[in-house]
């Protein structure tokens, strides 16, 4: 058990996979000698060479297309796209081919591809700050995971690199510099299992990726005022671990969904619906980005994203809402 | 390879033409993209391929699938959505696939298979057994950026990839001249240092000769190559699309029929007797009848089974 | 008031706009002499010529990029993409540029662009059958409309071609052959206004585009068994007319959301959340596509999409659910 | 055009360099893409443009914005997120824009501005006043399919579009040679029949001469053109990116400084006296000081106002 940086945890999982699986390769912009934008591939090029750790041109569509084709034909590629914004250039091979290959070929073709996307805002402006997890998790055939901490970054990447179909691995600009404990022995974190990051009894906050730390910070603020929040880290968005979320909400009776992306047709909407479909009405509220582009302007960026204070306020007003009785029938 | 000799090529082209006629005659034919008129491109190309090579193509996939040696009955079954198809009837029109037969297959997104094929080539390169990936696409695909991104990476990484443009001069109703600026589409390969040539796609011998030369180049580590074949589409874009061409133009196109052309050549050369020809026609009729019967006998898929097989 | 086909209503709105506005142009594959895949541009090429009705290569990314740039620089382009599946190739200019231009330039640049997308399944298989409205309506800066009938097809297209920002106009393969009455005098249907397609008292079905006719058919089946459904046609997905939906649901007390696209993070989830945020708990259920690719196989396609029978059954089971009381608090 | 003469070009290049130094010296500089070393490309190009032309560029936009004549104070204000910026401080780094000044502006998506620029060219063509659109992009953008799709349509429609590749030999850490197969990037234009050439991007006179020739070609209805300028980036990719190049390589690059090069040439030609040079430096210092003061005096934006201005 050592303390490592998030980027090191990602790197270790990829390195161990390339060591163990000769068909595993990495492709992306500046993933080679440079070691990746966040040093998350540092040392891999030196260890595995240019045939297995490949710098690509700035051509996201072809990068993912090559990854899909290579995976379908027997390799296990990890394709890295440094900004999730640019997966918009690569959705055709991912959605129209990879997600459908197994179904449309009657199981003849599998696409064991990992597409690593870095989401979130950190001062880089309208085209370098977006979070599209809700889109990707809605695509049948895609699995989507999004670690919030070092241990999950490692364990989920290990699982992603062993999956038999396409996996979207979402990390976050603000997570790479964070650090945490990591078990020295190789291990996986299975898909479809959320984690209780903080036990609590008054309200449930459901989040993933960087927003988990925001939720925990908010829970800290609230506990000072006697409000005890449970924080659920989804970890896996597709498949989604509804059982863990429902167990928490049936205990607390209040659900706040938290995401860095847009609220409209977002993750929170899906979770709120599924939880209530299973548990019946509970107090629910959703928090996400303001419905506007995310500027690199520090004032505007800060104002457009959820922070601990806003999360705490959202929980307070959620707990203020008492009336969840049905309206009069017409 | 059955098509490696002229009689075989003739037989395969006849089979594709006849199978499509049988298909469109069916009430349950539905939306289909026919190869009629363009058989020589698929058949001439396939003649240059080895068993472990992989062929990828556009949605216009019937002749390519048969040329690659897929069973006509299985192909027919897939096209009408029966479980005896290689994709269990789920892929159907535009998505024929049988990798075990070296036919990685069709993808109905125009230019969508180009980067996929480069990925397949990357996997074959890693395997190192000299197999190559071949991507067959239409002239319309040459307007898409995928051509550029794929050629650039394939050239940089010296991928064993042959790009074959089946240029039938139209994208649906849009003439190639109105959609593509290059004088020849094979010119697109030049900036990347990719070996390229353009041939008459209605002459199966010319296609085969060029395909053999370029597959050798690719197979022996020369990096990617680009082959343009000028062809003619005999039917409208799809079974559900209006015909936009003048009847005079269509008539002139049909006069170039690659099947008649090879048959006549072989007759002239004394390589094909009237009896052999009649026997061929008879064999093809029999094969198509058998294929239809086979497909007909196969059931439609069970939704719940299909829906359980995703991702 | 004449009876016209859906495709004629679209065509008339575009023709009138090109007549009135010299800056208006049409770009797309086979929109010229061919008149569009569904004849929805028939006659425009002959009337306005190749400079204003432009056939494009198969290059969706550049088609939309050109439309965005042309709109930003003073033209009013309509870019047609025949299959919504292929907007996946064009999301970068649409989402990363058009939707953000006004905000990021401080209002210096507006993008009065209409992108016309044809959604839905009609026997063409996994890459020609998808519906991505939920993705597009979540993008701040995009307006999304989706007519279900001839009158709205005309009126919403007129409005789209007069908007001051990017509009996604969604039509449907199965709607083009339909016909209906259309007022002869030019008029618009404003954005953000849903319509009550069928008044009813027992349950509310909310739908858009082709699914409205499916909802109406289901309402017909149900009325035979004494169940009286109100059918709301959203018409506009962004902005969304929540008031009309809530008015109906507060009357019926039961909401079924119906969409042809995927349920996960879908339109139904958004509507269900917003309605309950405003009205408190109501009986809700969501119906959409099966979570699988849509095959061209007639059996599989039919099984994967909502039809009148499934909608009717969903309404019946929705009305069977009585318990919407909150769960015990922990 | 202020930069149409050598002294003006020198002054503008010095201004860009000095403004960037002042910017990076600030604590609130944040993530920025600097033009340092590449000033001659922007300035030489801008010298060939007319007031109604529109310049679009990549995120590396500071020298292009100043070369196009934007007010240094407004530029500085935008870069540090103040409302006195042309985008009210919302666009900021990578998204500078002022269409009223002929600077349609920056877009931080690599190759993202290519098809947008073609659309601007289409609008200018329709206006018919002889204005042209110019898109400045990096070598990295040449790996993207957008280059292909844009050149094809621009050639077909004879759009008044000049594509200018500022080839600084790197995409972040990736050498151009590892990312792009063509011998010269201007070779990419050939298949489309697009007039193209490659010049030394560290020589502002060479850039200007080529830009004048190609803008004339485009302006007079000759259709699109492509100009490649070989340049050097003096700083790391961005203010937040690690430097990946060897110090020896960097030193050699910096020895090619386009500002010193022009200054020396003018000295040698007796066209720039020591006093004039000193006066120029003094003017630039003053302009930059004024720009910083102006930006400094401007407030940060009010979120609710900004968020109301969407779509
Ligand atoms: C990306 C994309 N855009 C549009 C379509 C619709 N479409 C199907 S086939 C076709 C024409 C393609 O022409 P070409 O590549 O020449 O092939 P051909 O049909 O002539 O064999 C088009 C536009 C598509 N399938 N994919
Ligand atoms: C589509 C896209 N992919 C990746 C990036 C991240 N990125 C920003 S600048 C850059 C390098 C671009 O290199 P080049 O085009 O040569 O411009 P330069 O930075 O050298 O001026 C990259 C990869 C991006 N902005 N857009
Ligand atoms: Mg064609
Ligand atoms: Mg560069």
C-alpha cells in the first residue's frame, strides 16, 4: 500500500496490462516520449517502444477508427483523447461501429477497445471543458466508467483493459494531480459497482469523477451544521449500480444528484427517475453545470460549475422541501 | 481462389448478378444496395487476395461478399434477415460480415470503414504473417476526411492496407464531377507517397492485374496502396431510390457490361465454348435456386436473443 | 387550406424563405436537381439555381462547418443531413462552434443556421435509424424542434429559418409520406410551445415527431376500453414547454413519456424530473427504444421500437400503479 | 495596412513579442498559447489583407490578432478575461475574435476553423465585393480530415479562401515528421488543383511576398490557395505545457528570430538607423504599458450577464 498520484495509478494499470498482454497497445497524441498531457503514460514509450505506444496525428476520428478496427481484429488498444470535447470528432466509429459490431455481426466481431477521455473544466475554455458522460452512457453497447480516486483509477483501468467490448474510461483534468493510497498487488475494480464514499443519514449525494470530492467537501460543510450526508460514488455509469443508490436513498429519503455536465437529459435525470421508479417518490433535486458554455474566464468558469457551497445549499433546500405528497387527481 | 482464372471470374460475376435478380424479385427484398454492373471490381480485386487477408467494403456489398467466397445461401439469408446468415440476420443489408472467411465486411456509413480497415491492417501488421487489409469504397467516400486521415496514418505507419475506390461516377444522384475536385481520385494518394493507379473497372482482367500488382506491393512491406476502378452502376442507387440518370446514359452504361465483355473476349479467344457457357449459366441458376431455398428455409431471428447480444 | 404531404410542407417553408430572403441557401447531399432524398426540396434547384441550392460531397463535418461559417458571416443556410446518425460526424462545428459562438464572442457573432436532420427507423439498419434528440437538446445554445404533422413541419421550419441562432430541425423518415391540411397564407409556429394533440382525462402521453402518431393510435386503442388519454406533442424540445405538459399532468395525475430514442438520459427522464419538480410526485413511466442497436431486420426493428400496443400497455400498467406515497424515512 | 512596409512589420512583430512577455509576467496569465517566434507568419500574412477580408486562426492567436490591427489593450483585456476585451472577456485564450476588424478570429479546436473559414468565404463570395477569407492553422491541423473536406469543397466551388499553414514543425511534443507523411504540407493542395507554395516563415518579407501573390490569385477569382510557412515556436506549446525539445534545438531555433532578422537586414540596408530602432523599442514599450494599464482598469465579467447571452 503506497501513496501515488492519480496519473501514476492510471499509468501502472496500463503498464501492467502491456506487460501481461502482448496484444495491448496505446495510441494517442503525445502519449509517446512525452508521456501524455498529464504524464499518465510516462515511461511506457521507453518500456514498450514505438510499435506499442504510438503517437498519432491530430485526427481523433481516425485514432478511434483505428482503435476500433485493431480491437476488432485481435489487438487490445487503448486510445487516449486528451479532451473529452474532441470525442465529438470520433463518435462515428465509436457509436456507429464499435457499439454495434457485436450485435450486428451476430457475435462474430467483438471490440475490446478502451477509449480514455479527459473531462471537466480547468481554465481552458469553451471547447476544452465539456463533460459528455450522459451521452455516452446512453449508447447501447458502450460501457462507461469514471473513477474519482487513485484506487478506482487503477482498478477500473485494469477492468477496462480486460473487457470484451468497448469501454469509455473518463478521467478528469483536476484529478491527475491528486494522490491517494494504492495496494501494491495487482487487482481490479469491477464495473457496475458504486461505492459509499461517506456514510450519512440525512441526505444522499450521488456523483462521479471529480464531483465526488466536491460532494465530500460539501458534506464536510454540512456536517458542521448537523446535516449528515451520504456520498455515493457511481464509479461506473454504464452499467449503473442502482441498488447501492437505492439502498442509500431508502435510508435517507432525500437524493441530490450532482454532475459537472449539463442537467438536461443528464445523469441526474436518469438516476432520479430510476430511483423513484423503484422506491416511489422521494425528495429529489439535481445539480449540474449552468446552461451555458464554460469560459476560460476564472470568474465565469467558477460561476458555471457546482462547488461545495452550491452543493451544500442544494442539500439544505432539498431538506427544506417537505411536501412530496401527490397532487389532487383530476 | 476460384476467381483467379477467367472462367471462375465469369462464373462469380454471373452468380452475383443472378443472386441480386433473385433478391429484388422477392416481396421481402426491402431496401438493398445492388452491385449490378460493378461485379468486375469486386471479383477482380478478390482474385488478388489470400485466405487470411481481410476485405472491408461499403454498404454495396453483395458482389464483394460472393467474390470473397461467402456461401450464396448464407448471403441471401442475411440479406432477407434470416438466422442462417453469417450475422444471424441482424446485420442484413449494408452490414454483411464474415471475418472467418476473410470478409470483415460491410459498413453502411460512407467512408466509415476506411479507418476501421487501417486498424485491421495494424492488427495484421502486428501478427506479421503477411496478411493485408483491403478497403473497398465508393467515389462518394473520397469527399470525406476519413480518406485523408487514413492515408496519412497508413503511410506513416506503412500499414498493409490496400484502398480500392469503386468509382461508379455517382454518389446517389450527385455526379462525381460535382462532388470531387481531383482529376483522378487516385491522385489523392500522391501527397502521401502512396502508390496508386486507375483502371477500367468494367474489365475484370484489368482490375485483377492491378490488384495483383498492388497487393504484392502492400504484402511485401511497401506500405499502403490506392487503386481506383472506374465502373458503372446498372440500377438506381438503392432499391428504394429514384433513378436520376437519363435512359440514354443508362443504356450506354449497360453496354459496358463486364460479364458480357469477358464472355465475348473468352469466346473470341476460343477459351469459352457455347456448351461451357451454357453449363455455366446452368450452374449459376442452380446455385441461386439453392441459395434462395436455403435462405427461405431459415427462420427470422428471435428478438430477445438478439437484444441480449450487445456490446 | 389545402391537404399536402409533409415533404411539401417542408419544401414550401424553405421555398418561401428563399423567395423572401436573398441570403438564404440550402446545402446538402442530393438536395439539388434530385430534390432531396424524400423530395422535400423538390423544385428548389430549378427555381433558385446551383448557387443557392447546393449539392455537397459526402462530408457532413464540412457541410455543417460551412453552414456555420456562412451563417456567422451573413448568410442564412439550411444544411440537410439525410440521416440523423451522421450528425455524429458534424457535432464539432455544431456543438463546439455554433452553439458557443454568441457567448464566446460576447455577442459579436450569431449563427442563424438550420441543420435539418432526419431521425427514426425505417428498415435501413443500425447506422441509419437512430434518434439523438436528447443529446442535441442538452447543448446550451442549440434550439431543437421536431414536428409531428404537416402544419407544424411548415410553421416550425418557417420559424427556424427566422431564428437568430442555430436551430436543429428534426423530421422523420416515416413522416414524409404523411399528409395533412395546411393554411395557404404564410405563418409561423413559434418555438417553445407544445400542443395538445388529443384531450383526455386519465393519463398524459408526452411525445414528439413520429411518436405522436403512435401515441394517438394507442389513445384510440385505450379509449375503446374506457381509458381517456391526453396526448401532448412537444413540437419544440429546446426550449421545452413545461407549462403545457404540467397543465395536462396536474389534470390527469399520470404521465407516460414516449420517445423513439434511447431511454437512458433521454427526453422522458428530463420531462419526468421537471414535471415532478413542479407538481410533486405523480405516477410516471417512460417508454422508448429497447437498449440495443436497431437492425434493418423487420422482426428486430419492430421489436425494438415503441408501437401503439406497447404504448397502450404502458398506460394501462401506469394506471394500475396506485402507490406513489413516499417510502418510510430512515 | 500598417504592416505593409518593413518598419511597420518590424514594429508589429516587436509589439506582439513584448505584449506576450508582459502577459506571461502576470500572475493571472493562466493557460496561454504564445506566438513568440512565429510573428513573421502572422505579420507577413496580414500585410496582404484588405480591411474587409476576414482572418480566422487557431488558438495561437495573439500575433495574428495584433497583426490584423486589433487594439493591444483590448487584446490584453480579453486574454486576462476583462470586459474591455472584444469578446467581453468570455472568449479569452484561444478564442480572440473581432469580426468588425476583419478578425473573425481564433478557434481552439485544431483544424476546427478550416470548414468555418470556407463558410465565411462562401458568404464573402455571395457578397461579391472581392473580399476573401484566410484561415491560419498549424501543421498539426494537416493531419485532420477537415483539411481534405475543406480543400475539396473550396476547389469545387472556387471559394475565395486562402489556407495558411503555420508549420512550426511540432504538434505539442510530436514532430511534424512523425505525424504527417507528405514531404511538404503544401503538397496536400495539388490533387485539388489548388495553387500552393512553401516559404520560410521566419522571413517576414518572404511570407508577405507569397501572401500578396496568393491573395491576388484568390481575390481575382482564381479559387482557393494554400501557403505553407516553415516557422519555429520559441516557447513550450502552452504556458502550462512541458517543453519537450532539447535546449540545443531551442537555441538554434531562437537564432532564427524573425524580429532580429528583419532588424539586422534593415540595418545592413541602411533603412533603419540606431535612433529609429531605439524609438521603435520605446514606442512598443509605451504601447504595451498602456495596453496593460487599460486591461488592468477593466473589470471581470458579471456571470449572470454572460450566461444570458447564449445561442
Ligand atoms: C456518412 C454518410 N453520409 C451519407 C450517407 C447516405 N449514403 C448512403 S450511400 C451514399 C452514396 C455513396 O456514394 P459512393 O461512395 O460513390 O458509393 P456508391 O453508392 O456509388 O456505391 C450516401 C450519400 C451515408 N450512408 N453515410
Ligand atoms: C481536435 C483537437 N485535438 C486536440 C487538441 C489539443 N491540442 C491543442 S493545440 C494542439 C497542437 C496543434 O499543433 P499545431 O496544429 O501544429 O499548432 P501549434 O500548436 O504548433 O501552433 C493540440 C493537439 C485540440 N485543441 N483540438
Ligand atoms: Mg459512387
Ligand atoms: Mg505546430
